[in-house]
């Protein structure tokens, strides 16, 4: 028999990459509120973000990490283990998104393409590779990848970004097949256009995407980081114990499948 319904994540240790801002910070707060130990692993502002959620620093810790570097990820994992002794959940949220200037595909510099993939795709691969052995030691774990509804809908002028998120969906399925026997479940959440701080402060992106994103949305309002949190908590919970390789689109009912 699987464990009974447990709405909380008390005692679990969760790493949220890119957790210092936006969607990642909302998810970190959500995990904290449900009793988990949370490591905010971010390129910048990790410690201040952690303190803003848990001023005691007992349950939420900030760790500087660059998911483009294997050594940096290893150091972040060592810090996680020294604080909380185990790793149960990895949320691969760090991403290059908002700052990417839209361009016709033939004007995208291959170097820019590589930078986007280095964070959005290989960053996830590196983080999973580093964390899985510790999940195995615990007899299992959860990996939740943050993709994007853009990979389902197709969005012009961001071919590198959109295809990187398509790669996240494909990785989620294949890794789920590979890690099922280790009881490590791998799922993805694909948000729609979400008004995180970085999006709100990007005038160009707001002008381009805000109106369009509301068109065709069944729930006709803006999407905020907090809207994404429930799906991630679900995949981390015992309620999702027999679900793997799946993607939940959280976009207010725009892309339906
Ligand atoms: N906001 C949206 O409309 C939207 C829609 C769909 C998917 N997403 C995805 O959700 C995730 C979060 O989006 P957001 O809007 O909150 O973005 P954001 O820019 O506000 O936050 C991203 C975080 O990732 C961190 N980060 C970037 N590069 C990193 C690296 N190399 N190593 C470690 N951390 C790094 C940043 O410092 C930042 O704190 C991203 O993966 C994004 O692609 C966002």
C-alpha cells in the first residue's frame, strides 16, 4: 500500500533553482508554508530571498549557484546536505527567459542559442545528474521541471527559448522512463505568460505579450507566479506518487490538450 494522503511536505528537503525571484520564489514560499526545508539555489540574491521567507534561516537557506557549472552545482548540493542532510525534491526552475530579445530566427546568433540551452536545457541535465544519487540513497525522489506553454503553442521570434522548453518536455518524459525503477518521479509544469517581477519590469515584453496572452484564455485574467505553485506542490506530494513523465499546463485554459 502506498502511504496515505498527506497534504504536507514536512521534513522533506526541496531545492528550487532560480528560486530567488518570480515563479521560483513563489514556489519556495509554497514549499516553506507546507513544512518543507527549502534551498533557494540561484545565481543572485539567494540568501536575501531565503531570509525574506524565513528570517530564522532554519527552514529556508539561500545558496549561490550557477547551473551552467557542474562544480557550482556540486558545491550547492554539499551546502544543502550540510544544512538538511537529504534531498527529496529538485525543482528545475532556473531559466533564461525574460531578457531574451525577440528576433526572426535567422537573426539569432548561434552563441545566444548556446547560452539559452546552457541554462534552460543543460542546466537541468547537470542538476539532475548531481542530485539523483542522493535521491537514490533515500529510496526515491521527485524532479519537477519548469517548461513553458510556449512549447505547446509555438511562439514566433523566440525560436531558441521555445525549442529549449520543448527539450525540457522531451527530457521530462525520457528521464521519467529511466528513473522510474529508482522511484524517482519526473514531471513538468508549463506556465503560460506569467507576470513575474522580471516580466513586469520588461516594458518591451509587456507591450508585446500582455494583451495577446489574455486572448483565448478561458480564465480571463492575468497569470501571476502564485498561480503556478499548486501544480508544483502536487507533483512533489504523495498525491502524485503514481504519476511520472507528465506535463501540467498552467495557463488559465489557453492551450488545451
Ligand atoms: N514568466 C513567464 O511568463 C514564464 C512562462 C513560462 C515559463 N516560464 C519559466 O519559468 C521559470 C521562471 O520564470 P520567471 O519569470 O520567474 O523568471 P525570472 O527571470 O524572474 O527568474 C529566473 C531566476 O533564475 C535565475 N537564474 C538565471 N540563470 C541562472 C543560472 N545560470 N543559475 C542559477 N540561477 C539562474 C535568475 O537569477 C532568476 O532568479 C523560467 O524557467 C521560465 O522560462 C516563465
